[in-house]
């Protein structure tokens, strides 16, 4: 109740708009003419059966793939052929389905690595921990500690990531992405492989991030109950095509979506 | 103590004294964002004053109760003192209690104001609002997640502090006058007992009794303002309250609040407390961790550890007691200290511990000796909420594994013919809140408090507790049956987490066993035994065999003690789930609620006595989020060998 009431007035302008995006790998058409938009402070879910093109969609936004057709407008500016680094600098962070962490490094170091884009002193000063670099590191550490506190992983600061259970690694991956202080956070199946309790925790963290930092969230998720509970709007993909778009309730009652999930005889 | 605390008969007066006498000394430390933040006594007092003025501005009056729900945080303790400044009564509640458990205290004391640590606690209080219409003000410390809550009862602590600052500007002399109006016989705090039986009771304690006991023990142990304590147990429990509120107020020492419940171990290493309390289960968990990690160590390290632990077992306790052990052993022990015990104490965060207490449950003799042999001055104490904790404490040099020590200064003890321990002490509670019947039942006209614990004095005048008086029963043939005594013996095995023995009015004793998942899991892993989870592992024949060995060892022990040789365990089963406080099977302090368990699992008990080999069980379990589910399983029931008393004595 409180959540819905409080959020109604918060959704801002359209921050990211995709228009007629098509992506093909040779003969395989991963995305066909997909258009949708994301509004500031929104939790936007992308769902669909296996192979529907969800991850391709994120990779397109993220700059890993460049669509053959269509445009992507971010903050009112069209962007073309940006590589992932440029996208990251512009304020879009992501987490990965299979995690992208340095397994042998501690939780703290992994999250600090996520602050890399915010570091301005040169690598030599950083390596020698000289004056300005040290001051900068302390300032960055403070931000990182805020994130550690926020995601309640204080107990694992010094633990190598590889030794943590999967659910916690996912949380560290989220922390690393958050360390960039992104405007848009792309989450690739944040709940995959988690047990019920871990899923609940993760839902709470995603909503808290959205609420507390105002971060816009685009997430891919398989677990329908999760999607329906936490999203403001949902895009449904099937065989690379958009077959539904709207609030969770609208999507749930759409015949095309039901057919795609339950299957119909073609 | 050098400084004079005469006339300082309430906690707020003591606080104001420390704020003057040791203004810049640390009062509370809290680890926040990975860094220990220090609150000096002056800052602590300022915070208390502002909170108190804020509460007064919100209509909190003399005699009102303030419910406090939260973990160990500086503000939680500041709020306690703030309520006391106004002549109000803090009522700390267990932070891990479910909402329904909080309703009774709030209704019972018609509580109007409450302070909650964070969203989790606020949610619980809001949930019970319909049953608790008196609750008009809820203050919260941590605003995270609460931005969109618009209930009129809610207010942040920061806002309360602002109100306080405003009120203080208007009337700067107000608070000082309020503090001066307080006196020793006033009620200082109310603690709801966990209630092993029936509903909880509010135990009313005065400033005088809490301060008197805190001071008696502090003087006995020579505590001073250089001591450091880690506050990591629930503040709603009297013990934590004594160690992290009453005693620092009496001596001026500093308490440290860990970052979160999961970081206690590493925070303890950071801080290095000098004065430490833990219930036996914590010491046991620490030892289990040490043992597991030692098994993973390299062979030379393991050998070194084994050898020097042997030396410690032989002479460590005696050296700690200041006894003479001979030059060679002394030298060996010193060497061991440099190579094994010192580093081990450091890993445990106990390098600086001068005094460590354990209480609440019987502690296994091996466990107890392990810590003492390392040079950690672990001692037992006896007390309860009703006695402001300190009744018996073992003095340095007179420490034993199976007693709780002689009476602390100021306490009188005696035993009834039924062996019930009676106490008369300045630390006794005033009454059970709004429950004159219960008060009269437990405190007689001569001022003796009936503890309900059965025991006796040993040869050295130490008190030895064996069980609860009401639990001491008789077998059908009339012989003594002390279930707790058996259960404790079982629980001293690392594989057994909990045990419940039955036998009162029966012809023989049967028991439920709760295996220790960590220890048994490890044991299974080492044998390459695959299992899918708790229920599966608990039903394995190999595990039954393991438990049978433990039980037979206990039976052999019992056979050697003529009075209770009849209590040997004939049959047992391994429960399919851990006994949980959330399911009402344990109290919040992890004691078995025997009657409840017997009732809930009546079918299992009957099956054991009926001689069935297997029994089907379906049980409801309540998850942490309050949802319920069910587990079903077929439990095996097995026999254990018993020993004829005479034969065993011959063998021994």
C-alpha cells in the first residue's frame, strides 16, 4: 500500500526510449522492431520465455550489441555505436546473469573496482598511494561503505567473493554496479538461482535502491511473482517481438501474453 | 573506587556525574560505515537530555512507560536514560520477537510511547496498533525505508531531538529539576521475563536494586573506567542491560556496539573487550569453529595444537588459579602461550579479557576447562531478572565447572526442604507489574524470593543447581527424575544441539534428540555420506548410531550415580526439525519449553512408550517472515543400551 501511494507521483520524464530496434546475428533475428520507453525513477521489467531476446535487449542498451535498425535515445540524445565503456560513463550500470566479479578479490575490492570511473588521479599515484590518490581513495571508500551498509554486507567486507554463497555474490554484483552511482541500473535476472528468502531480500534491496537513490531500474526476470510485485511497467517479448507493454495487471490479462507463456497451437 | 558516588541514587544522576567527571572519556562506541565512532560521556549526556526534553514535549510524563525495541545502538541506551530522567520507565522488548509477542507488554503497561530502531521494528509495532490503542507515539532511529509511511503516530528520532532542543531553549532548567526529583526507590526499568511457562510477566526493578547489584559485582571484580565491554546480546535481556547499562553507569566504562549481528566476531577482535559475558551456547559455538578450523590446518600445526592443548588441559587451569605446578610445566605452558594459546585468544577476540562470565544454562565441564586452560578467566554466575542478576559469582581462584559460586556480598541464601533455592538481596525486584498474585507467590512475607531452582550447597559453600523444582519428577517406581540434568549431559556432546527427556510418572525414560546440523553435517561429509537436507540427515541409520553412542555414554555415567541411575534413557528418536523459538518450542533465550514440546509432539512421546519402531509426523513450521508451512516425515525410534547401576560402578 505504502509503496504504491508513495511512488505514484515520483515517475518522471522519459529517460530512455528505444524506437524500432532490430538486431540480427546472421540469419537469426534476435529483436524485431522493438519500441518501448523507460521513465525516470521507474522499475521497468522485461519478461518473456527463453530465447525471447531479453538479454539481447539489455546488451543493446548497454552498448555490447549495436542494432542494425532503430534508434536509442537516452536523456533526449540519440546514441549510436557507443561502446559499453561510454555507456557506463553516461550513467548506465548493469549486473550480469552469471556474475561479473573478481572471485579472488575481497568484497570490498570488488565494489571499489566499481568506483573506477569516479577515480581521477592517475594510475601511478594510485599505485603508490600518494597524497591526492590516498585522499581520493578515502573519499571513495566512504561512498562504498555507504553501499555496503545499504546492502547489509558488512560481515563480508574482507571475504573473497568466491567463498560467498551465490545469493550474496549477487548482492555484491549489485553493490559493484551501484558504486557507479548510475542513473539507470540494468539487472539481468537478479533473482536467478536464489531461494525464497534470498529472493525476498533481493526484492527489498531493488525497491530500496529505487526508492532511496531514485535510480531507474530495468530488469529481466523469470520469476513472474517477483516481476508483478515490484515493477511499475512490464515489456513482454516473444521471439524477438514485443507482444505486450503496460502495468503488471494489464500484461497479466493480455491474451497475447497468456498465449506466449502457456503456448497455443499454431 | 576513588571517586565518590554517594547520593547519586538514580541512573540519570550517575550519567550527569560522568558527563562532568570524565566528559571526554568514551561512553559508547559504535561501528558505522566500517569505522568505530566514539560517543564521549558528555555527548551521550547531551543526547539523553535532548531526547528527554523531546519526550516531555510530546507528553511523556513521570510514571509513563517507554517501550524500546532495537538492537544495541547508542540511541537505544540513550532513550532508556531519557525516560528515566523524566521519572519514566523504559521497557526494553526483544528485537527478534514477532509482532504478536510485543502486544502483551504494551497492553499490560498501557504503553503510550515507543522507540523502534528501524523499519522492521516499526512494521511490527504498526501491525499490533489495533490491539494496542494506547500506543500513540512511535519514534524511529533509522529512517531507511520509512519515507513513505504517513501514520500519524510516527516520528523520527531526529525530529524528536529537534523538539527537545526547542523545549530546552524555552526552559533550560526543566530537565535538571526533573532529574533531581528522581530517587533510588523509584522504578528504573521493567523487563518482561521470557516465560518458560505461561505468559510473560513484567519484572519491576528500582534504581536502588539495579545500582546496588551492579556496584557489588563491580567492586568484587575491580571494574573501572578503563574496562571495555562488547554489547551484543539483546538489550531486553537483563544481563545485557546490567553489563551495558547499569555497570558502565556505576563505573564509567565504555561499551561497544557491533556493526551488525553477523559481524560480532570480527568486531570483538577489533575491540578486545576486557569484560565479557556469553551464555554457554556462544562459548560452544566458538569452540566448534576453532575445532573445525584446526582440522583444516596443516599437519604440523595440528600436531602443535594437540600437544600444547594437552599441556594446557593438564596445568592451564591451575596456573590461572595461581597454584604451583612445577617449573617444567610452567615453562611448557609459557611456550604454549607464545605459540598457541596467545594467538588463539587473539582470534577469539579475548586477548584482553580479565573477567568472563557464563550463566543461564549449565556449561559442559570440558568446554569450561577449555577456555580456562587457555588463560581466559571464565567464571560462572547465577542470577535472574528478579534479582538484578548478581546472586552468586565464583571469586577468582575458586572456580569450578559444576557450581555457580558462593553468594555475592549482600545476598542471603537458603534452601527449602524440597531443595528450592531462596534468595534475600537488596537487588530483589519490587513486584511483577499488575500481578500481585504472582508477586505474592514468589516473594514471601519475610522477603525471600522463591527461585524455582532446585540445588544445594557443596562442600565449599558453593551453590550447585540441578534443575527447576517443578521439573524434578519421579519415575513410576518413585526414583528421582531430573530431566534437565540428563538433557544437559546429552547437550555437552557436540553432535547434540538440544534434547528433551520424558519420564515423570512413567516406568522408564525416553528422549527426543535434536542433532546439531553443523557438527553432524561435517561428520557425514567426512564419511562421504550424501544427504539432501536436515530431515534426510536426521533420519539416517548412521546418525541414529552416532546418537545412540552418545546416549549410551550418558547412561554409563548415570549408572555411576546411584540416586539417578534409574533415569537412564531407554528409547529415543531424532526430531525432524530444529526446535525453534518462532514455533514456541524454545524461549527467546533458547531454553526448551518442555510442556509445550510434550504437548505438541504428544503423538511421538506416546509412540516411544508404546514401543513402535516408526512414527509418522506432520508439523507446522513458522518461517521468519511469519508464513507457515508444514513438514512431514517418518521418524524412527531406537533403543539404547542401559547399564545396571552396580556393574557400572565396578567397571568405573
